C-alpha cells in the first residue's frame, strides 16, 4: 500500500523537466523524496490525517531552482551593503552615499556594490577625486557589478596603504594617476583586498574567490558574525525558490561554516563548492587539498568536488583575454593569468584525479585556452564524462563553437550579463569588443544549436540573485543590431538551464533536477503560470513555497 504523503500540492501546473512525463496536476512528497506525480484525484488519494495540503491555485510547480554560479559569502555580505544598482550621476550617487553614511555612523568602511563602470561618466574613468567630492572624511569604496574593479576615495586608499601604489599579482593593478599617486581605481582581487580588509568582516568574504586562501585568524565573535551573515544569505536563496547553489568560492573557512549550519540547523539549500586553484599554488594542492576536501565533503547537502580557476578578468577592466586586439586599444589583447602550459598541467592533473574543472573565461582568447587545456587532458588521460565547464563565455570564436560538444564542455552563462540587459549600459562594452565580435558575444542560441549544454545563473552578487528575474532577462534580451542573430533560448530550454541541466553538471541527474517518483523533494511553487505569462512579466511571478529535501524552507506570508 502506498504510504500517506507528508505534503501534497494540488491544482498546479507542474513542469517536471522529465521528458517521459512532462506535465502533471499534483505532486506528493514523503520524507525527503517525491512519492508520486499525477492528477489531482490520484495524488489526493495519498492524503493522510496529518498530510499538509497546498493549493497551488493554478501556479507553476518546478524542480527547485539550481543557481549554478554564485558567491554565497560575498552575496550575503552584500545584503547589508549599499546597493548602487541603476544609480547614475554624481547627485544621485552623493545622495545615496550620504544617506548610507548617516545611517551607519560606526562602520569602519563604507562599501557599496553594483556601481556601474559609467556611473559618473560615459567617457571618463571614476577617480578618488570624484569620490572625495562624494565623501572625504570617511573611507569609502564602491565595487563594480562584476566584482573585478573597485574605486576608493583618498581616505580608504591611505588607510589601506595603497595611495602610493603597490605591486600586486599578475593581472591585478593599482591604477596610478598622472600625479604619481593611486587614481582610485583598483583592478582585480589582489588590488582590492587591502581596502576590503578595512571592513567589519575584514574582507573574509572575498578570500575564497580572490586569493583562494583562508583568514589569518578569526575570533569567535568574528566567526559568529560570518555565520549569521551566511545564514541570512541562505535564507534569502530559499525565499527566491532556490534549492541548490553552486558556490564558486573555494576555501575551507566557508565549507566549515556551511558544515556547522548543516549540523546544527540544516542547510536550507544544497551547496556545491570547488577548490579554488590560483596561479601561485603548487600542483600538489590538487591531491593534498582538492581531493581531500572532496572526500571530506561529499553528501547530497554539502559537496566539494571540483576545481575552480580564473584565466582572465573582465572586458570593461581591460583584463579579459582576446585573440585579437581590443577594438579601442590597438596592441592590447589582455594577459592570461596562466600560461597555456601551466593551465594544461593543472587541468590534466585535476582530470587524472577525477576532479571536474570550471574556469572563468570572458574573452575568446581565454575561452580557446581553456578548451585547449580540456582537449590536452582528454588526450593525456583518455576521454571520460568529465563535465568540465567554462564560466561566462562572453565572446567565443566561431572555430571554437563546435568544440563544446566535441569535448563535452558545459557552457555556464548569465542572462543578466549582456549589455542592455538587466539595466546594464551598452558602453563601454560594445566599443571595447568591437562590432566584428558582436555576433558571437553571449552566444547562447549559437552554442545550444551546436550541441552545447547550457546552465544559467546570475553570478550573485554580480547580478541580482532572483531566478525569475534572470529568466525574464533571458527571454526579453534584445539584439544590439538588426543584423545580429537572436541568441535567446526557448522558455523550456531556459527553465532546463536553471533546473535539470544544473543537476546534470553536478552528476546528480539521477536524483534531482526533475520531478519524478524517487527523486529528492526539491520543489518550488510559483504564484502564476509561467507558460501563459508574457516574457516581460515573468519576474512578477513569485515563489510561494520552497521545499528542499522534503522540508518547507520558505513560505510566502499570507495577506
């Protein structure tokens, strides 16, 4: 006899993401598994005396969203910072910063996020002098949406020991002004970290992505602060219908905090993390640390089973790597963070250890280097189902498009990132890459048509975390010129890129990413019918209930 369900959802428009049974009306959950899907009558028969019944009222039910590329600690900290999203012009910036400063008189560092590269000017780079006019008596810094550039006022630069410049790692730069002092612009993590060290968290939120390292020392009080911050971020994820995150930070400090949360109160979302391999680390770290972390953290709730790397930076910061010169800067293609030989060596060793690899690659030159490294690993170790990834792929050369399918490489991309989407300006990006590169910039459709698997995410806090907002951005993307291809995916493909494909990337397609009997009960109920909604209205459809591992992790307050 079929057991009674703990939770049933009726009167729903269920999109299972399972081609065998694509749609249903109702779903039953028992323990942490899906018991059944089917008609309302079939599922209602599983109602017992203590079964919780949820009326979907015609709303869509999906597998819980899988945010395939994000930064949980940095994003969680960002929830407490000043957001400059869509702020434009000096007066607007000064008003926002002044109000934030007045509200937070005791902050050691006033830190703002999502500051556009053209926040003050379409043509001139922001300097410390500009920010001194905004606020000069307290240290202030603002971070670009991509988190690869920051701008600091004079006070912050002085306290961080950067005003007179500093040598930083390859691909990083403290930009100097004509007066021989720092201009205020800081490019990449090593240059920004001394400023972030001034903050309440001591910049600990950036260590996993920035240096791949651990905090030098953390007091019990500081750890408690960090734990509360990350708890808040995880709860925020659940409120958006997210049941799985692939956290691209890669240090043990975060893993142990997440492990503590899981052991004391249960993680409200499943977490997958990498080991972050930097260019100064010895190859032995892969066997001594990355493989060891995989063996230690290997549950369905918390896993550390791949390697993350950066090969370049970002286009707006002129640190992305292209095959040909930047359109606005003849003679400059960008410098990769690894030589091809070094990259090949690391990827081949990771592959030998059966560790998948995910590499940040923005420019077409960087993308080619990573594909070449994956090909070298396969030739050296033999082909296998590695499910290696390339993150972002903002520009790809036409010769490299078919290589994704040939090598089994997943394209991990962000619908919120194309200029013109999600409130982003067109410049300076379009001028920097040049008109000849536009057709294969953010080329989702082109890659999908060539057989590449695509996962979508936001790169939070680079972009707002809301999956429904991201899905709307994917479906409403506009072409930059009439002669360019439409790079949008269909709604079904887009939903798969946020659910079933994300599970496949994690080697968990046998138990999550679809709604089918026996699978883990990771479910989101939405307030409307996503298939019936106009693309421009998708973000208005909100999570009503989020269920992870059979437990309700978020429920919208009833009016």
